[in-house]
C-alpha cells in the first residue's frame, strides 16, 4: 500500500520539481509556444534539466539539505498536495 509521504522515494529531482515547478512549467510553455495546453508537457524534462544545470551552488546545497530533511521527516504535506 502506498501512503503519501511515506513510500515516495525522495531524490534531488523531487525537491527541484517542488521548488521550481512554476518556473519549469512557464519555460516549457514558452518553448512549446502554447499556454493552456498539454502540448508543453513533453518539454518538461528538458526544461527541468536546464533549470537544474542553472542552479547556483547555494541553491544546490539548500536543495540537497532539503532532500535529506524530507528523507528523515517525510515529504511535507504542502508538497504532497501539489
């Protein structure tokens, strides 16, 4: 049985998706030249990779710390509901 926040495997991408979701979606929409259509979704992984590569050292370290916190204390309910 999968229980939200308990069974999810927390990885760096989990934190990036949670913290940079809006930025990733907006850039994916821009690349696909659509606003309210699922056609932008295939660009999501490409844009997420670009966003990860553009993280500052401070952001990367903060996200790594958040990964460890989520592993210890579970994924915050605010993030689970997204």
